C-alpha cells in the first residue's frame, strides 16, 4: 500500500510521522487473521509534490510501487489519481477528495465527506453566507476552492474565497473583504489549526480580534479538524495558555471534529509506545 502525502514540504504534515503510522497499521493488520485474510501487507511512503502540477505528474510512477494507494492529500489531483487507479484497477482510499468521485470506480472515501458535514452544521444553525480563507500553499488553495464549489453546489452563497499568509497585512486585507461582503456569518479557515502550530491561523485570529470580529458577529470554523479526531477532552494547548489575544479570539472558533470516545489520539499513541509498537523516543504530544 502506497501512503501518499506532501511529507517532505509541509513541516506540520511531516509531524504525522507517515512511516511510523503506516508501519504500525500494517503490523496490526498482519497479526489479525480476520482482517488480513491470509495476505501479507506492507506499506511504502510516497512523497506528494508540493505544487499541484508536479503532484499530478508524480502519480504516474505510483503504479510500480503499490497495489493500492492511500491519498493523495491535494484534492486537485484526485481526478487524475482516480482515473489512473481505475485504469490500473487499484483501490484509491482518500479522505481529502472533494466531490462525488463520479466515474472513479476504485475510489474509496473512508469517512463522511468534510464538505457534507460542514453543510449539515451550517444548515442546522441556519448560517448560509460563507467566506473561505485559505493558506497560500497549493494544497490549501485547492482545498479552499474545492470547498467553495461544493458548498455552492449545495445552494450556499460563498461570497469570499481568498488566501491569507503569515503577514498581518494579508490577514487584515482578507478580513476586510469578509466585512465588506453582504451578510457573511461563517469564515471557514482552510489551513493548519493553530492548536497544531498553524501560523497562518494564529495571525488571522489575532487580527480578527484586533478588528472586533470575534465578538459573536462571525463564526470561525477550522476545516482541517473535520478530517481527523482533534483531541479536545482534558487536553491543554500551550498556545492558548500563553497567548491572551489568541485565547480571546478563540471564543469565536467553532470546531467540528471526529469524535474518538474510547481513547484520544495521544492516549492511543502512548499505549502503542508502551507496547513497543512504535519507537520509545516518540513524544505523543508532539505528533
């Protein structure tokens, strides 16, 4: 199984330790006869290029390395990846692909589509007008544009779609566009969560606090937390404890994430560490 992602060019995604994670997964798979059905599984980590065009061309080499693929993470490459996987008759398991995957016969989506979950939440609260702000990297730009298209296809008016980097002026300009747009209630942030070290989100939320946008007028929703179980129960986040402005701004953040009721991600990682399934030097809180 090939595990695809921009591991070499995104420092936060690299902290997911794809080699350790895939090794842990296939080890558990191989020792469970009810799952492996007599096959021996192995995994190889495949680096996805940072830029979209190179990521698409890089897919062509994936056939030789794996009989199945997990990924890609850039939704703009899903169409090409899905067509190639169908031509090769190889399963393609991706939680990042947006849209219905029509014609992509071997595409498997292992979780509810984030855009669909987001739409359900927005509909529940009767929040229709949405702005989408993305980090400037190709991955996040494609996520933001794809999300805007999906929400529009579901009937929601997405009036602002723009990128925002780590400069305060960029954040101010993007937030001014949100203020000028008619009736925007929700700002979806397509970028790494500040709780995990995302600098763009930190700058954006702090600037929103400066501009008086975190008083309940706007709701800020992180997109990335829709795709994994962000630990939330009895978990201290140092970035909130040490930054008063960010902590105030975070009152306006509504996080929707996958629940993990039995054990948090970090607890599960700690258990794997105690069972010597992963290297002992790994600190679960840093993953």
